[in-house]
């Protein structure tokens, strides 16, 4: 087929103002980016009751760690310290809950309940109407003082 050229098939452009696609479990598909704006776009795209949970988690994290660094990576919001020592927390939508990932979770007390195949990671699942704010804030405070995960 000498002399023939083939154009790459382009993905159709999303219309301005169109809602982001939801991936499995209802997790929003948001372009990666640094700063608060992509995180706010992720939170706005979370479906149903999970949107309120996401906004509440974000507010608690900001209140607990003033000047927290934010980004969206792999369709999830990430939180880190200002000094760019890495990320201490992320969360992700699943069908029935929002899963919070503490990257150095085995160092937190009390230990977050969800085990991981990764040595230091622990999870905390937040279901509708079920968030112990004091415990979550304590974990966030502890996690923000540990060396972060470099991704």
C-alpha cells in the first residue's frame, strides 16, 4: 500500500458545558491537572450523594491542612503538602461508597479499616450519611505530616 496515508481517528470533541463521562462505579473522567480547578471540576461531576461527600471531604482536608496542594491524576483528586513532598491522600467514586486512600495509612492511629495489597496503604470507605468527621480529620492531620507518596 505504498503511497497511502492513514489519518488517526480523532476522538469526538466534547461540547462546551457537557458533563464529564462517568466511568465504572460512577467515577468522573476528569483530565489530569494541578491546582484547585481540576479538583473542583471532579467534585462537581461526582454523581448524586457522592458529590456532597466529595465536597465535604475536600472542605475538611482544606480546613485541616491549610494551603494543601491539590491535583487530579488518574481520574481522582490528590492532596499533598505545600512543600511538594508527595501526596498523602486521594479518593475515588465507587458504586456504593467513596474510597479514601491514605498512602502511608499503616502509620495512622487508629489504623484506617481497609487493608491494601500495598504495604503502607490503608483505605477508608465513606458511605452516604456516614462520616466520622473527627476521626477523618485526625487521620488527615497525621497523614499530612508523614512523607508523601511520589507519583
